[in-house]
C-alpha cells in the first residue's frame, strides 16, 4: 500500500472527525505529524479488521519492518512511520506492541474479565498514547503512564460505541463477567428487554471505567505544552461526550452507532472552557509534576506483553513501574 505524505491529513479528516477537528489547533508541523501517525495506526487497524480468518500476514510483515528484520518499501505507510519516528523520537516498541495487539485481535474475540478489557485497551490504544505524547511535546518520562491512560479511556469509549458493530463480526469486548455474548446477540436480534438492560448496564460500567482513565489523562496534561494542551483537552472532551450521549439515549442506544453532530460538538467545545480553566488553576498550577495512580495499571503488570518490555512505559522491565 502506497501512501504519499500529502494524503495523511485527508485520511485523518475523513476517518476521525472529532480528533481532526480539534487537531487543527495544533501548530502546522504537529498537525501533519499527528495525521501521519493516525494514518499508520489506521492502516494497522484496517489490516486487522480485514482479516476474518484470524490471521494477518501483512501485520506480521509490518512487525518485522518495525523490528528491523525486513526492509520497507520507500513509499509505504510503515516506511513513512519510521521516518516520522526518527524525526520525533517515537518509541518503536510502542508501535510493535500495537501491531502485536492488533494481530491478536484478528478474527472472533471475546473478553472475559475487566482486567482483560484494560489489557486490550492498552494494546490497541494505550500504545498510541505513548506515540502521540512525543509528537505533542510531553517528552518527560513521567508523562508516559498518563498518556497510556488517555489512550485506554478513548478505546473504552470506542468499545461502548461499537458494541453492535463488533458483535455482528463475532467480537465481544464487554467482559463476559458483566454480560454474555449470547445476551448481547439476543438484545440485537430479538429486542428482549432483559437482554437490552443487561447490555445497557455493561456499557455503563465500561463508560464509568473510562471516566476514571479520562480523569487521569487530564491530570497528565500538566506535561503537555500549553498550546497543545488545549487541543488534547478539547479532543478528549469531544470523545468522552460520545459516551455521555450513549447513556442519555438508553435503553439500547448502543444498538446503533452514536455520533455527535457539528452543533453538539460546538456546544461541547464551549462547555469545555470552564473545565479547562478549572484544571489550569488547580491541578496544573504547580511546579511539581503529578503522581500517577499505579492501581490504574495493575492489570497490565502480568499481561504477557512482548518479553523485556514494560507495558506501561515501553521501557525495560528492570525499571520501576510508574
């Protein structure tokens, strides 16, 4: 797949309307870098989605490229990512973990426990947080766990929004401890009120979990330079609002993909201003960096990620977890 540099922003605007809208407030160089990273992540995600048999040889090939075991075509998405990584000092290990997680996600999927849910969200989105943080200027090592948390929060919102679409592809990310796949299927196929209520309750638990990680991610904005801080704060608020909309529309709102219209996004952007000022005057108004809550990453410590890599920071396991 070829990917000329000048199509990155077009893909970003088309596929991620909420984020691309906020990202227009970045400095021009940062806008392009975020768009290029998005294109790479989207490419990996599309390869995983297109693999219905549970195998993804192209993803395996990209992993080899990232590890330096195989040469990338000069005009490929992965080659452009490697150039971006060199330009912005991005952690290649995070991209490898992302590819690993997406390979594991090919074909049917069922998560059993809340811990498995957080591990999945880390693999496919917390890793992206680690990549984005370098681009937006949050370069301090202490920023990494907060970047992971924001990525996890965004993915949990995705899961709540896409329950029906995922179920039709035999992918069940709501933990079966909370609601079984058969119950979700019954809610979709039979309009069973009890099944819909059970799924509603599981979706609500996912969004409550997301709120905890969003809050940690906002605290971590302390590490982001002011201009980019405003943008990421707005982007997170727009995405979190999708979850709020799902809850407002229940019962059964998850059975259709919920999105926000432009007018709603504009209102949310205006409502974000006082909350941003509150964080700026309180949580961020200190010279001391915030301390991360290790309980948020407890389920990651034994998650079985690539040997030798700490899943929270993409640093060697010998380093203390943040």
